């Protein structure tokens, strides 16, 4: 278990560089010259710049994993194409796809999610379009204009 509680800029850089190339954080922090896990997580919670750099390293790791996915999918032309190898490669690709989606969902997530931020806490306006259908003719009423909405 790591015993050093110092956080020099050189150690920070090493941690983030190693995360970016796919190393597991727990393996990095288990080394003797690294800070303890509790110290790392305390810093992550209490230092915005540190948290930003950690998030950036995780995004870079997602890019690294994506490149690995492409390399695995392209395969080695000299490797056997038996069912065991194919299944192993499929598992390796699936695990990396899952990880990239969790590490950087904005780029590698399965579905784009739209977040609605209403920071002013103002009511969200809804416009309704009423369509009247009579026999073969359709009459569409336009949405109310701004003056009509304020009157309600």
C-alpha cells in the first residue's frame, strides 16, 4: 500500500498521463511513490483544477480505448480465425466499448442525452398547435402570438 501523502506536480502529471494511456487508477496508486487512495480522492473532491485534469485524463483514456477497439477489430492477419479467438476479440471489443461509453459518454455513449437546464427557474413555455378537421378540409390554427400568451 502506498504511504506517501505528497502531491507534487510531477506525481500529478504521472498519474494523469498513466490514466490517459489506459492504466487502472488503483494499480497506479498502489505504487510506493504514489499518494494514498484517500488522499487522491480527497484532492479530487476539494480541488477543481485537479478534478478537471482527472476528467480530461479519463476522456483521453476513452480515446485510447477507442483506438484499441479499432486495432482489435482490424485484427492480426497472421492470427488464427478459430471460434475461441473470435469470441475473445468480441469480448475485448465489447468491454472497451462499454468502458469508453462510461468514461466519455458525450463522444462514445450509446445515445445522446439532452439536458434541459433552466437556471433562471422560469416557467417553461409550451406552445400548442390546434388542428381542426372538418370533412375533407383541414384548418390549422397558428400558435398564439406573444401578446395572446401574456394575456393568459
